[in-house]
């Protein structure tokens, strides 16, 4: 009894003491809570998504870490979380509910949806910061939405990374596989120039639908595949791709940060299916703080949240962690500097509801924007309302994830050693990246396309008369078709020089009679209609054809030319043809004039120009005409005659040089003037003439089609007056075949580069175009192309001379040398007049001296007379 009573009293006493302690503790908490200003922050996320789970956990951890280190702070963040269930409308709805129920100071949105723009509008109206952990799509400017804070690069930056990776590995086209939703769809508008094909998948797509799309991709030639979708859908995609054999050698897979950010959290079977994938994601510098945070985050979630036990912290969690520290720090600064503002609340009517708005929004926003600290993600600093990662890291999945390089907007792709070598920053070559293990375990860079063992159906034109260029023959016994010719050999040499096998079959484009089944345009359109995979033959590269197909670079000489018969060299008067008649007469006249002037000047003072009249006439002609071969040996004494001869010798030099050049040209090239309506011009059947005729300056040509070198020779041999033609115009390769057969009878007198030569035809965008073009260039540089040409054209050197239409050899006329004759005429006339003046002056001086002598004689006579008359006077 006593024991029971004592026990009861003891229990009552303990209960009272415990109540007092609890009361004291409650009072203490009450006192502390009243001294701490609560900062209410709304958090909207998709609770079932990977991003939502990681962000929610990291924000909780950030608040715990921040206030455990800053116990003396007068403010504390209170986070009100709402689930959007991945619906954009629910994002807006939940934001309005939060604003109605709480005096919010900020809203954090962990959703990459179209609702971000609406929330940015809402934030501007209620004047509270809206913090989006994703860059808005489309991009929103800070000047238009001053209360919006965005984290991460926009889609244009991702497009640049994709383009840099494609350029680094020399991939010309990429096929995009994306999730058809708001976050993923905008990549099309930012990088469509890089994508050859694109395939959309829905989050609800079944495995059968995914397999069907992958099979369609297998039929394409492009083997570089870019995946831009949620990690959940990507996991199913890669598992099915592996089952179809698309994770094998020859393929290249690229993942954007939507997938790469969650690579470490994916199931091991998915990672096994992704071996060889190259991806990129924002770079977070390694640090002790990051390692400690990852350990604490994983430990926390292992104990509290079984749904995250297989996940690893990623960039979204790290960014949200740093952002919470920035918001908490900004809140404390506002409380310290402007304590009265935090308590001011206003209510706003939004038509259908009333929400509470904080008066501290603008000050709070300014404080967040001014945040500067070293966070887990590196240096934390907002620029124009954005936290932009400084660079992306490029990773390769092979038995884990390893970094192979970096990319940043200023320098493009950089190597892992960038910290040690800051000068090696400007190249986007794959040499900047570490070696990549591609699907199938190979280190050979995928070409980016594949024929998948397909045999190409190559159309060839039926016989066109020029068998050396392309020829189709059929064995009547075996019915086997054989295709030969220059074009075929060039194609075979080009394909053989490629680093991979190309299987093909030649299919003649012919009708039942063995003739070409239409025009060359019809043949090329067969590639456009996908009846043929390519065309090999004498297909001319024309601008209008590029709207349907692509051409390789030309493998023949480009342009068109004109062939005429060579001049008749048996004429005995051919030496007179270089100069016109008036020029011959004028030249002869000046020869005689020059001889007369020199003779007139030299005869009085030079014995070699004196003698009998016959000798003097002979000297006039001999001296003048000997200057033609510079054989004059007579010594000139007068400077005037020397001056005349110097000018004349110069004129003779010009005339003789021009005569020699013109005669040499006329012996090899005959000039035709197709100005008469009686002249006919032949051309190759099917050749486009309109531009050719205008470019070669033919006037009123009468045209006749021909189909073989033999027909060309027959028509040129008969000439226009006998039912033939005066000239043939055609593309250079055809003319080479013709001149190889008739090298001594015909020649090219005109050529113009107005056609693109022959090229091989492929469908638009075919990757074979560049590879075959490169092979043709190698064949040209190695002179193998010339060897093939020599084989079929029987020529080892140029068999024609290019002549511009304005420089064809024509007879030289007087007008061409008018200036020279004017100079020599003036010089000879001036010398002659000066000589006459000197002679007349000498005569006048001589006569004047005679007069003076005569006057002296008169004076002497007068003196004598005066002498004899003086005595008479004296005597008288």
C-alpha cells in the first residue's frame, strides 16, 4: 500500500515537472519564432518526374544546411510544395492557389513547360520573383520580364553544341529523335539546318511504335542519331534500338542534356544498351563540397525516400541547392536593410480570385540578382536574370561515363588539358576530344551514313554515238548487258578509291529498240522519282537541274567549243593573207619614202649614195628594203638620216612581228565568220543550244543535229554549200573524241566555259556526292584521270587550242598600224624639211658671201679710178 501510494506520487511529480519543462520549452520556442521572419516560397514541380524528385530533395537539404550554418539569421525560408503532375495548366493553377493562401515572396518552378511564360507575366503583376530551373522556351528577355530568373542555357546553345560535335567528326547530316512535347519540340526551330530527318515520339508511345520508327530510320542512309527526350522515354528507346542492332558499329548516337544529366541514375540495363553514346551536359567543377553534398544527399534519401535510392544528384539538384542559398541570403539582407518592407502586404483582385502580394518583391529581386558567392555549381552570379553555365562537358558512355572534352561559346570544343594550355582553344576538330569508343566497341569514327548493304541501281544513257564516252552493248546469246566508256571507268576508279565498299548495278535507260528512252532530263528525273539511285554517263551539270538532284564535281573539261576544218595550206599565196591590200601598199610606199628621204639627206655628203642615176636609184631601193631584215651596212653621216632610220626600223620590227604571228596562226586555225544565212552549224543531238549560240557570238546560225563523230566529219567535209555545215558546236568532251579521231583535219577555234562539264548524278542530300567528288579530285591530282582520258580519247597531250572569239587570227589592216605610219611619216617629213632648210640656208649664206666679195671688188675699182683721175685735175 505504501509502495503504491509512493509510486503514484512519484508519477504525479514527474508529470508536473515534465509539463513545466514542456511549458518552458514551448514558451522558448514561441519567443524564438516570434523573432524570426518567415519567408514563404512556393515550389511547383512534377512529383513523379526525375527532376521533381531530385529538386524537392535538394531544396529540403539546402534549407537544412543553410540554417544549420546560419543559426543567428532573423529570416527563414518556408517552402510550400505543390504537384503540377506535369500539366502546364496545373502549374498556373497551383501558383494561383499558393498566392491566394500565402504571402509569397518568391515562386520556384521546376517545370520545363509553356506555363513559365504565363508565370513570368504573373510575377510582373504581383511583383514577386519567379525562379525557373529551366530556360524558358521560347526564350524570354529580362527586359520584358524583370521578375523572371532562369537557370541554364536555351535551346540555341544546345544547337551550337550539336553542330560543333557534328563538325568535329565531319558529319554532314544528323537525324533527330525527339519527344513531341513543349520542352523538346523547340530544338527543331533552333537547329533544323543540321537535321536531315526528324522523328517524333510521344511519352505514351508503345514499344511496338518505337520499334516501327527505328526500323524506318534503319532504311535511311544517315547513321548519326540525336536523341532529345525525357530519360524515361529515352530508356525505352535505347533498349529497343539495341534489340534491333542499331547500337552496333557504324552508328553514332548523341544525347542532349535532357538525358545526359540523368545518365548516372538510369537502370544498368539501359546503360548497357547505351554503350558508345556521346552526350553533353552542363559542366559542374569537381570539388570537396560537391562530393560531400552528394554523399549527404544519397544518405538522406536512402533513409527517407526509397524512390530516389537508385538516383544520383545531378545538375538540377545542384542548381536548386545554390538557388536556395541565394534566396535565403537575399531574404536576410532584405530583413537587415529594410525590415519594415517584409510586413507590408497588399491584396490584388485577379477577376476570379484575390491574392496577396508582398511589397518587398522589387527589393527582394534586386538582392537575389546581386548575389555573388562560390556555390556547389561554381561561381554563382546572375547575368540579366540568368544563371548560365559557362561550358558543357562532352561525355562518352562506355563501361561508365567519362568526360572526353568540353565546349563553351567562346572557344568551341576544347580538350581536357584546357587548364594547362589556354592557347589551344580555337579548333573544333575531333583531335581536341579524347578517343571515343563508339557503338560496337570500335574507335573508328562512324562515317555518318551507310548503304546498309544496298546495291545501287545506277542508270546509264543508251548509245548516243560517242561510244568512247559511254557505250551499252548487249550480247544476243546471253542477253548480258555490258557498259563501258570513259564515264564508266572514271566512276569505277572513284568508287575503288573510297574507303568502303559500294555495290552497284548499271541499268540502261533505253526503250525496246535499244535507244535512249527519252531526254537526258528524263533520265535525271528518274533519280528524283527514286527509280534510280544514281546516273553515270555524259550528264551535263546545269543550274536548273539542281532543284531535283545533286551533282558531283565535274570529271571532264568544262565548257563548249566550235570545231572547223583547218585552212587549205596548199595555196601558193597564203603568205600574202596576213596583211590586207591597203596595208601592203602603204608599207611598200613608206619603204620607198624612207629610202628617198635618206638618199636626199646623205647624197651631198656621203659618197656611198653618189654615182650615176641608176646607181642612186638602186641605192634608194636597196637601203630601204634591206631594213626589212636589218641587213643595211651603209654608214650614215647625217644625224637627220640616222633619226629617220631609227624610227623606221622600229616600225619595221612591229610590222614583221605581227606578220609572223598572224601567218603562224593562219597556218593552224581557220577563222570563220558565221554571219551569213548560208552558213550552217552542226550540234550534238540533245545538246542545249540557246545559250551556247549566244555566248559564241554566232549570228543567224542555221542548225543541224548530228549524233556521232563520223557524222560530224562528213558534214564538215561537205560544207554549208554542199548540204553540210561550216562548223560544229558541242561540249568539250565530245569534241575531244572527235578531234582524237580526226586530229589533222579539224581544230577548235572558240571555247567558252558556259557549261559545267559532266558529273555523276545522285539524289538530293546524298552523302555519296561529297565522297565521290573528293575521289574525283584525288584522281585528278594523281593524274589517273588523265590516264583514263588517254585510254579512251587516244591523246596524251592537248589536241586543241583555246581561242577567244575576240582574238581569232584575222588579216591585219592599215587601221591597226595607222599610228606607226603617222609617226614615221612625221619624222621623215620633219627630217626632210629640216634638211631643205639647212640647204637653203647654206645657199643664202654662200650667195651673201659672194655679194660681199663683189662689193669689195667695186671698192677697189673705185679707188683705181680715183687715182687715175686726180692728176688731171691738178694739171687743169
